[in-house]
C-alpha cells in the first residue's frame, strides 16, 4: 500500500535493549508521568484507557480524552527533555487542551467502540458520528496538534463554523500532509510479521485515503490483507507471498484470539471498498 510520495523505511525490529535504551520510558510510563502531572495541575481524577490514552477532567469537571502520541514522539526525539515536555503538555491540557484549528483536523482509524470508550455513552451525542470502514473498524474526526491527538466535538465544528460534511472533507485533505513517512518492515522476532507504522502516530489513517482503497486502487496493493494491531501499527500480508502470508495469518489469528489487537477483523480492499475477511 505504498502511496506516491511516501517514503518507506524499515520498521524497528524487536531486539534486546541496550543500557541506554533501558532508560527510555515506555509509552505507558510516559502516559503515567503526564497523567500524574495533569492530576496535580487540576486536582481532578485521570482514567487510563490504554497505554497511549487517558481520560481527564478539567478543573470545571469537563471530561476529555487525550492521546499522548505526539508528545511521546517529541520525548523519543529528545529524552533529556522529559520534564519539560511533560510540563508543557500538562499545562496545555490543564488550560482546556489544544485549541481547535481547521488545519489540524484529520481522520483517525480506530475500533468502532473508541468513541464510547473515550467519552462515555452519554457523551456520544456531543461528537460527530464515526464513519464505518470495515468489520469493527471506523473513522473518527480528530485534531492532530503538537501536544496531542484528540477527538473533534460538535462544539469544535461550531467554533470553526463548518458542518460535518465540510469537516470530513477538510480532514481528508489535511490528512495527506499529516501522516508523513510510513515505516514498513518486520514486527517481532524472526521471521516476524510484516507491518507498517508512522512517526506521526497516524499510520492507520492511511486506510482512509481513497488512493489506498478506492477508484484509483480497487484492490489496494495486490489484494493485501491487514489487521489494525494497535493505534499506530498495522499488520499486513499479501496472498501469494507464501511463508510470509502464512505468518501474517497465523499472527492475526493468535492476537485476535488473545484479545491483544485493537481490531478483531482482518480487512482487504475489494472493488474500491474495505471489506472484512474470514481467516479462520
């Protein structure tokens, strides 16, 4: 699924960490640092959703859900700036979070349950309905800011003076310049499973582009099958690739059965649309 103009580089292969690497915080450890700083700043509870996401309350009791992807990437680029990055991130969030800007509007790809898990069932009506992709996967409107990726609310769209249709169009247009380089390679121990990710944290959003699956690419890339493993890693396998494809299907079945993947649906592009594939 290489799109024109996108640079592919090797995905980091799992290996035993060296002494310097052991000092680098994992996403969950970084999340906990930020969450603790937020709780100290607002005096309000913080609820963990997953290793890169938490739900927080402002001092006025308003709830919001925050992904640490962008801040964590900043930290990985400069680990010595940990305290400063956490402090800046927490301060912005404590002040109400990053402001809604039209240029930051993007599409993120997550499990269908993501909205309810993030904001609660009662708050669903305050957000634009997600658009189905295939199986248990959907597309959501969000803001991709230097500090965080957060869901876009109907109030945000009203502030920007756009309706939902305009918001989806603008988000798609912005997305092409936001995903950035896609890193493709092997995930896990040899022989491993082929996968792709992105430094931007938006690699699954690649699936929302019509040039990935649409009139220009009615069968995607060689009828490739994919599984959304986590918010920034997508496993893939190409039928006809022999042992590599068998490894993909074996891994997909295993992580789905274990409940360790974000999605439990393997998808492929057929006739310009994403559809679910039965690999059992």
